[in-house]
């Protein structure tokens, strides 16, 4: 599996290096944006699902990270908040097989919570943390 992913990435790197976007006709450029977006979604799904397994396995603890999200953020260069969202998405997919399949295939963007049609009410409760700080020692 890893060899297939590495090979696919190598092909994409060669295509990107040879890309002369200025020479593309408008409709061709639009199609390339759509195709590349699907590729991003597929790669993002693989990353989120693998990060979820890193979280489950506890391998992130070996690097003395505060949480799996912190490990993901350091490894990928994204923010801790973005890493939390990726992990939350992957956790939600555990219970949504049809959505998980669409997510893996790249045909669906990251699942989002449903939007309410009513005016939002401010919530005064503290935000849920993706990680918990270590207990304080007395």
C-alpha cells in the first residue's frame, strides 16, 4: 500500500513540476481545479483516517506530545485546531459508514455539522478541548 501511495505522489509531483497553468484554456484550468480538489480530498481522507489510528494506538505519546492532535499538527505543519477537526471528523466516520465511503472516495468534502435555520444563540459554556492538560501537581 505504501509503495502505491508513494508512486502516486511521485507522479503528481512530476505533473505539478511540468504544469504551465498560463497555457491552459479557462475551461481546462477549471477542470484541473476540480480534479486536484478531488485528489486533495482523497489524500485528506487517508491522512485523517491514519491520524485516527495514531490516536487510537497511542503512538503519539512516544514523542511526549500533549495529544494526538498536537502530534498531527507537528507532523503535518497544520494548526492544532485543524488537527482536532480532522480527528473529530475521523471519529464521526466510525459511526457513519455511508458518509465514510463518500469521504474516502473523495466525492464528499469533510462532513460538517448540519446548519440550523434559526438564529444562533450565544453559548456561554467553555469550548470543549481536543486535549486535556496534565493534572497540576501540588
